[in-house]
């Protein structure tokens, strides 16, 4: 069975650790979106299409 893809948006350091230690972690494929943030949301420099292409 293929792993289930999971997108973690704006992860903190603890999120990386927690994703590795969940039960049966091999069933999941984690993608971490380290996008630059501003107070209003994602930075205007963030390119979602480019990010998704890099995840494939």
C-alpha cells in the first residue's frame, strides 16, 4: 500500500519530531511547507505551484 501524503503547513521544530514518532509512521509521507509568513498570511514571494512541483 502506498503511503498517505500529508502536508504540514508552517511546521515548528516539534512537528518534525512528532511526525517521526507517531505509531506506524511508515504509512504516511510527510511534506513540510516551510513557507515564509507575514502577518496577513503567506508571503507574496511564496510560489505554491513551484512548491508542489518540488514535492513530487
